[in-house]
């Protein structure tokens, strides 16, 4: 039966385990705000099974008495757990532990791109030319069809083996330093960091699966029509005008996405969502 029975389990198993943890991490706890410390404790109780899926957490007054905090501080702590998907609140009923929900799984793009961030990865410029915007390019960059753009193709190499094929269309502007800067990039770190400079304000990203065409398959040393991961990007200037549209074609055998669900996993946890 769910409900108040969870309080007994909390005092029996949760507190005993937590007391050991508290004795070894007092310095860390003191560095945190009280609401963060409370969220850590309740999260740990959920992880240990002191509060199980469907259980109602102790009342606000009971938690305030236990932690010697105000209702406002407690609500802030519970809001953290709500944001993490660990608990949910029902008006008039209380706060309940949630079951695992695949819908809250989070994958971070940083974890994908950091697989490229090592000294063995180099950027090879395959071609750079001015061209006329096709209907598709004009649509993505909000240009007139036939307007001039700069078209770049790059190959990312790890230990002389191709892993990513990159296309990029940039709005042509003779006064803009962006094109010249892009041509000088030889490292993946420089490429990724370049998107954050030169007045670029924001970006739209999309990840999806594709089959490689003949040219891409040849460059990536993959069979024709092999599956690949596509990371599409559009970057905008401060005035909201798109300035760059492109996509990375990543070999499927080089990248994977994984994540964790459940208590103990937070957004800034280095052992939380990750890739390999």
C-alpha cells in the first residue's frame, strides 16, 4: 500500500544510509544552499528505495520540522525534484514519487560533439566556392533564389580515417570576416567554437538518421546507402537573419547516444546523460 507507510521505510533505511553519507560530505553540503541539500537527501532516499514509485512524500510540515527550514525553502527543494521528473505534485493530495518515464530522457549535444574533441581529430577543407542559392538553400537562408552564397565542404579525420562529412552554406558578404575565418579552421575545436563567434546570436539544431548517397559514402569509406547520423544546423545573426546552414554526416559506427533515468541523475551530473 502506498502513502504513509513510506515514512516508516524512510526512517529505517533512508536515514541510516544518509547519516553515513552526511558524515563524509559535510563540507560539500555546507557549500550548497539549504534547498539543494534537502533535494539531495530526498533524491537519495528515492534512490535507496525509502520512497518508492507511487509513495506519497511526508507532509510539508513534517519535512519543515525535520530539516528546520521554512515552507518556501522546502517548496524550492521539491521543485528541483519535480523538474528532474522524480516526483509530481497533486493539489490537495501531496507530492508523490514518479515511476520511470522515458519521456523525460535527456541527451546532450555536448556529449556527442565531445567525441570529436581530441587531438587526433583534424578538419580537412575539401572545397570552398561561391555559388548561386538553390531553392532549398534560399528557403533555409531566407534569400532570393540565385543569390550568391559560399559553399564549404569539410571532412573530419581521426588518425587519417574519415568520421564526419560537413556541408555548409554561408550568406555571401564581402565585408563579413566569417568566411575567411572558416577557411582557416584546421581543428574540430576551432570549427565548433567558430559557430559561437562573429556576431552569431543563436542557432537551430536537428538530429536525424539518413542514408548516405554515393559521394558521402565514398568520402566516409562506407557502403553506398549506409546509415548515418545527420546533425543539421542553422545559425542566426543578432537581427534574427540566418547566416549559415549546414549539416554534419556522422558515421554510424563512430557515435552513439546513451542516457540514464532515475534518482541520482541530474542535469549537471558528470555521470548523468552521456555518450560513448
